C-alpha cells in the first residue's frame, strides 16, 4: 500500500525556524514534493527531492533520505504569512503516470 | 498564478444531479491530473490524462468520468451526486506523462462543489 505520515498540527513563533517531518512507504519512488496550501486555495509548489540530501530555496529547504523513507521541510525566519498547511507528496512512479500520493498535511500556525 | 485555470469556482447543486468541471492546463503542458480534497481526507488522486489518453486511475467512483480534448483542456463529469461528493476538486498540469523522471505538477484554483 501507499502511506505518507506527517504531524497534523504545529505551532511556531515569528522569526524562528520550524521543521516539518514526513515519512513514507510507497510501492515505488520517483520523487518527493512539498506544497504549501492556504485554506480554500490551491496547493503551491515549494520544493522537490529525488536524490538524498538537502535542497535549499531561499527561506525553505527540504531534505530526503530514501533509505529511511524520510523527508523534512525546514522553514527559516518564519513570517505570519507562512501560516498554512504543508503537504508532503510522493510520486511512486510505475507505468505511464506521475500521479502524486499526498499526506494529510501539517497545519502550521505562526504566532507573533 | 500557476497558469492552470478551472471553472466554475463554486458550484452548488442537489443530490442526484450531474455537473461538469472544466480545467485548462498551463500552456505547453500535456498532462492533466484531477484530485479531490474533502474535509476529512487529504488530496486524493482521481485520474490522469496525457495528450488525450487516460494514463492512470485512482479511487475514482464509477459515477465520475473524465476526458481530455484535442485542445488539451479536460472535463470531469460527476453524476448521481451524493452529499459525500461535496469537496474541493483540483486539477493540476505538467509537461510529462510518466517516465523514470517525474516533473512538477502545478495546481489550478479548484472548484468547490456543494451538494445539498
């Protein structure tokens, strides 16, 4: 089966750093994606990992360990606008599709 | 703005009815994916089309169907609607179909369906 786990909720303080973890068990692996979603809006792409290691993109970084089935999203210098749901998704590949399997999302609340 | 468009933004209808949701992919993208997001579940993959052909199906109900037209826009048809079909329906587009290399999917703004 396909299973992706991430914490349901997290709280952090403006200006701080927060790490959102994601573990996965999927039938295959073609890449792991992180999306940000504000309530009622479209998911927006943040980062993509296919090889082990850290990918840095401004205030956002994402890490992948394929052997451990583990990823994290690191958000630095938190701002109030970072309050949103963060979705971890895996492309299991196989066949002629890059469909995504999503976790249920981590709702991050940034407090002043 | 992702470049993916979806219409309508909101849809309110009654049980038993049929509706059609429309999606236009980003310019140059050949793949369209449909996802359902309800309150108690995360984003669930429904179906994938590439250049007019169906490529993969998820847990899509038999009451639901989709197609992709020659101009690459896609429609998701939902029939015999039930209360539990109320959800946000997103489409996403990408360039590739599905190979050893994956590519990024960009999401449209979604259609919020309410079944009364």
